[in-house]
């Protein structure tokens, strides 16, 4: 996916995308991980978080949808929740310990996400 040198790496997030089946697991590829920062490319195809499962992460997360679409569900402090629809070009910043889950991802094409953890 990338051309690496000692000082830099070059790649294209939309090239060499693994095929993810709708009845399989999402693919998580770590692109960079150092000094409190991690960048992942995530590929989904109809996947969602299990019922009653909520991410509760120690780091903030910034997510950008490059291709496809998805819906995130954010849990509010009063136990209600809010749905956020994301399409290509959309992003969301999720504070540390903000409970959230993937409610759904596109079933007509692969969804490619870029996630930055910091």
C-alpha cells in the first residue's frame, strides 16, 4: 500500500483495498502507530457492532469516511442515544470515553474509513 523510506511513506488509501465480505469481519490496518498516535484504515461491508456492545476508549478518535457510508450511535449521559449518518467526506471526532457503536455500514459497497486515535 505504501512506498516507505527512512524519512517518509507514500501511499493511496483507495488502492490495494482488501475485499471484505458482508458475512465476514471488518479489516483493520494500522498505517502509523507511535508516540500516542495511531492511524488505521478500516474496511467494512455491512458490518455493525454487536447488540448492546459499546466502544469506550481511553483515547480520542477522529474518523473520516473516504468511501461508502455508515451510521454511528453515540450514547448520551442520560442513556438515550443519537444516530450520526456518515457519507463519503464526513468525519466525526469522538472524545475519550464517549460510548459509541457502529449501528450499520453500507451494504452496496465497501466503506473505507480513516481513523486517527490520539
